[in-house]
C-alpha cells in the first residue's frame, strides 16, 4: 500500500528531488521516459516513469534504487 505524501514537505523537497532525478537520468542511457507520478513508498519519495518502472529516491544519501 502506498504512503501518502505531506504536500508542504514535498514542495520544500522538490528542488532536491529534481536534481537527484536529473543526476540519475544522466548517469546512464535513460530509456524510461518522462516522470508520470510522484508518490511515497517505504519512507522514500518515488518517481514512476512512462515505462511503468519506478525508483525510490533517497534524498538523505542522494541515491536511487529501482522498484
């Protein structure tokens, strides 16, 4: 079950999330498409992409992991 996001917290974290996602996209031959959804899972902010795949983004350690 997906967790809900605190929208005020998310608004403050958006710049950091965008920077980390861009770092992720540029680190490989990105084939997943554009972001389609932002949600919380297991205490992480996640982004689902047009391919249907999604990643956890750890804003504390600035790392990403796939679903």
